[in-house]
C-alpha cells in the first residue's frame, strides 16, 4: 500500500540525514518498496520521522529498523496481535524448574525460558533461550537430578517441584497450618 513516491521521499530524508549519495536512494527504493508494501503511506512517513528523530548511533537505518518503529507505534494502522499458547498460559514464557546437586547438596531453582509459540518467539528475540534448548542442556548435565516444566495440561509447575523438599515438607506440616 505504501507508494513508491512516499518510499523514495523517505529514503531521500534518510540519505540527507546520513550524507548518502542520491544514487543510494535509487539503489534501495525497489527493495524498500517491496518490504513496505503492507504499510500505509502515513505509517511510512510517521515511521521515518520517528526513526530519524530517535537515531543516535550514526549508522544508517535499515528497512528492518523502519519496520520495527512502525510496528511499535501506537498510531500504526495495522497492529499484529501475537498470541501465546496453553503451555505458557498465554505469556510466551515457559516455567522451568531444575533439581541439581552442588557439593552434595540438593538445589532447586526456578527459571523462565521462551516458549516455542508465536508469542514466545516474538518476545524472546534472543533475550531468552528457547525452553527446549534449556531443558536439553540441563538433561545433559551430570549434576541434574530432574527437570520440570509447564505443559498444555499444567502451565505452572506444581509447588512440590518448585521448592526444595525440606521447604515443601515444612509447608505441608500440620504445624505450619496452625500458624
């Protein structure tokens, strides 16, 4: 939907801001027009303004940078809703628990990793490791006793697996209930 004329103007603005030769615009206009075909002219114009205003790195923005700015804008004409799954409870993050030995002592640690659903992939963007990779790495570690994780049937790992056995025993004791 974005016109080639609007994309050319956007590229000229970027070229002027970053001292690029006008031929750079001619070299890029076709590819950028293809990448921005699902964006409106208003989205492209607003996106380039935001991109240039916030640009501090000195590096020339890419079409991917522009698409990120357009998607992040609350004024964008088309917003893509990304949904989680039942295994992550719609959050995009899987609950993981590792039981392992350290110097003869049982340790229980709870973690969060990226789910493999669409929301998990969108949220992770490299910040979180995929949950399957974490589980595989833990299972290959000789010190790991057990690994528990959220599933579609039970997105949250039950309390008895999330805390140390001694803590769980204290919580379940009749003395704890009287307090």
